[in-house]
């Protein structure tokens, strides 16, 4: 009788843990290799001046099993800044870490073809910062994917008004001050 009870409890626990996040985690890094477009982004504290956001394609590679590398370009004060992050798969499904575990990345498959959600938690100086990004293989908007993203971020506690649908640009061109 005790073993039957333990079995039922174990299966219930597994079901609860699986339903914790409604989307399946990434199962293979190779699925993400290639160029991706940021379709929507959210963080818990959006500044009023962040009404528009310009983004550039990101490149994800899988240099070895269990590792993802993200290359991205940002524009800040007119300068193009190239960033690279190497993420290592953890023991938790769909979770990757970087910067000695201070950044955790969760990658979820979206039921809309060629779309994923990258949810990050950063723990610098014991302060938690959370962001979410909807990425897609093509720059065109897919409203179904955006709806899934909205449901996901609501489940994570983000405010809908903090979602930014960015302007897509093919590449970053620095803005130089001609007066200097």
C-alpha cells in the first residue's frame, strides 16, 4: 500500500513540475543554430523613453553539445556594440547558465513554427532582473506567436504594457557626430 501511495505521489509531483511552465523546453541546441529575429521583448521595469527599440538579427550557434553561443549587436549612443554570450546547459531541462551562474537562460519552444521564447534571470549583486524575448526565424510578425508570448509573460508576472515590439534592422550602422 505504501509503495502504491509513493508511486501516485511521484507521478503527481512529476505532473505538477511539468505543468509549471506551459511551454516545452528546448530539446536540442542544433534547432536554434542560425540567424534569428527578436519579435518582442519585455522586462519588469520599462522606462518611458523606451517606447521604440531598434534591434538587429542575432546569431545562435552550438559549438559543442550542451553549449549555445549567442552573438548580438546593440546600438548605444550611436555606437554599434557587438556582444557574445556563451551558455552552458545545466541539469535542469531547457536551462542554460553563463557568467558563473549569475545569468540563467530558459529556452521554450513555441507552438508556432520557427519561434522560441528566451526567458532570462540575472542575479548580479543579489538583485534579480528578468527579461523575456520572443524570437523567430523570419522578421515578419506572427500574431499567434505574439499571443503565446503575452500569455507566457503574464504567467511569469510581467505587465503587458512593458512589451516592446522592436523595429527590425538588417545591420547596425554607427551614427557619427559630424560636428567633432
